[in-house]
């Protein structure tokens, strides 16, 4: 694991945390929930089957643009993802781009291969969009909203904000320091439910059910600005463990500001950039043990 973290440090700065987030969004434990009624029992909602949206699952990585090439190289070289670090180095040596640009997406591709097998990888749709370059992403991430002169004249004010999709210029909402992320998101009345059926109309772009840490719907990945979040409370930590979102080796359970948070519990003190995973569920260890006991 240390070697993987060291490898990701060699990735371009836009993909270091993004690749880790992808690994957290699609943990191997999800593949072990093998029962006919898994969806019902583990309360899985949204696009939780990686094979159904593999090519789109990493659109928040800069390296997304190299997906087709990475995919072809994985298949051609019979990589199985068993050793992420060694095989990533082998792959990036074969492709005609800078290693820093490829590392993140190669790690993602190999993990997808490990979980889904070669056939699913070959069936993954080709990507068509690429998103902003590294410099534009880094310039935007975790930055305050600063209205232009005309907007200021109309009364628009500077604010801290939450960016939730850096492939879109308008995917952000303002937030007040000491607010929970979902509280601020609710003021965004655009029809986000049309793009994600888990969103409630008028409740913002982050899916929520309870807003009290009970349901696990609102989990998000922190792409940038982690320093602008308050540390996790004991309550948030316990709830995340119950839901299972920290059940993977890429999260340090003792970290007081981990990359995965519950947006209804996470309080900001400055601008942050987040990624909203396309699914949610309740599959923590205690629930899995109960299932095994049954
Ligand atoms: S909305 Fe239910 S846990 Fe956050």
C-alpha cells in the first residue's frame, strides 16, 4: 500500500487524490456482497455495479482522456491487476504519454480489470469527452467564488463554495463557514434529480435522505481543500464504519480528515472540491457479519 501511495505521488497533481477517490468509490468488498437480494439487503441504490458504467466512472480524473489507450494496453499485455504498482509501471512504459499523466488512470484500469475480468473491460464503452486540463483543474479546485465586476455591480458577493464536478463550470454552490455541506447544497434549486434519480427535487445535487447520519446516502469524496473541513466527529466516524465506506485499504481509519466523508456531517471552514459517487449503500462489517451468521 505504501508503494501505491508513493506511485500516486508521481502522478500529475490533478490525479493524485482523484485516483485514490476512485479506489474508495469502488472497493473490492462490494464485489463480495454475493446474495440474490444484495441490492435490498445492503440498501444499494444508484449505479453501484461498476460494470454498468465503467468508462464513465473515472470522468473526474484528468487521465480519463487516456482510458481507451490504457484499456487496450491492459488487454494486449494480459495484465490482471494483481500487482497494481508493478503492472502500472509496465503499462505506462508502453504508452506514448508522460508517465505522470497516465499513472492515475492506469491504476484505475488495473483495479477494474482485477475486479471485473478482461471480458468486462473489453466491453467498456469508449469515452467521448475529456474535461479540463491539469492547470485549469488545479486553478479551480477549492477556490472561493469571486464574481466579476458586472456581477458585483448587480449585488453578487464573493463567497466560499463547494465545487462538485470540475468538468462543468456551473457545478458549485456557495456555502457559509460552519455549515454542513448538504445544508448549503439545499439552496441549489436546479433540477439535479433529472440527472441522478437519488436526488430529491429541490434538495440540491448531493443525494440525501435523513441529513442526520442515519442513511449513508450523502457520502462524498474530498478531491481538494481537505484542510478547509473540520475533523470528523466520533459520530460521523462510527456511521461511516457502519455504512462500509471506509472498508478498503486505501483509507486510514485513524485519519481525522479522511478522503471519504458524510456531507450531512462534514462542516466546512473554507472552499472545498468534492466528487459525488453515483451510488450508496449500507454494507459495513457489522452488517456483513450479521449476514454471514444468518
Ligand atoms: S443524508 Fe443520511 S447520512 Fe447524510
